């Protein structure tokens, strides 16, 4: 049986891995960076597992070939980061695709009268062009990229700030994401949390997380909501 509808006043949504499959763009930029550095390329599935902590941490993981490289607190080499950003500015949005049910879900959420926001750890210089190139930009009332506030996800700050911009209490907000970072940010902010099982969760299964619901698509998420 379906659970009763969840009453909310706004919805915040993760970008990479929830709205858009951006792995091919990131993979192309990563391999171009490695080529600049005289190093062999890596498989696309490696990139898929490395996504989720922003570009600087993605570059560190690519260079180290290790998930743990994101946890040491040091910045990536400046030449590697500059190379990646240069190539990604070209690749960004070139091969990105909407996950199934995304446009239908966004249309349904708008039909419910719910204000929408994007919460991403991607830098604003890449977030806004990506949303524009994929036609998603007009759906959102607030967009919080990873470098516009002092602390990105999994810190709750971006969700709290976006809730304030939308003039709603975080307690009345739903966060939809694909990763442990979305889950922890949502929980710390006091938001409801839905997770999709198809995105980038650093090799973990989101079903392990005690969220408010696992939804197969944004369209299913919309079906499980009502406007409070």
C-alpha cells in the first residue's frame, strides 16, 4: 500500500544524479585533464562513484584513484583543478541527460503550487549554464550552488538558506536527492527527505538510509505529495 501523501510547502532537489545524469560530461573532462597531465584515462564507472562532493574533491579522487582522497582536507593540485575546470566548461551539458520522470515530475510539482529549488555542490559557474542548456532553469525559484555559501552539503546551511529565500520553514520542506550527503543535509535541516535509487551515492545503496521514502523518479515523488 502507498503511504499517505506527505504535506509540504516547498521542494528542494539535488542536481547531479537526481535531476541530471552528468557522468559523461564529467568523464570527458576528467580524461582530458589526465591527458594534460600525461596520465592514462579512467573508466566512466570510476567517475560515477567519485561524484558527490564537488569538483575539487572529484579531481582529488580521480588523481588518487581513491574515494578516500576527498577526506584529507587538502586542496587538489592547482594545475589539475584548472585543467579540469577548463575542459568541463566545454563539456558541461554536452552529453547530460534528464533521468526518466524528471520533467514530468517537475511539471507535477509546479501544478501542486510548490516552489522549487536546486541544492548542489557543483560550482555556480557550472550549475547555471547546465540548468540553462538542459532547459531546467525556468522551473526553479532558488538555486544554491556549492560555492555560494560557506558550507555546502552535507551541512544543512544550503537547505536552511534556501528555505528562508522561499519563506517556508525547513520543517515544511522536502529534500529530494540521491546520496548520503543529501540525506544528512536534509535531516540536519529538519526537512523531509526522499531519495532516488538511480544516482551517485559513492557506491552505497540509499535504501540503507532511514529517509522518508525511496522514489523511483521525480514523477513518483510528486504523486506522493500534497501542498500543505
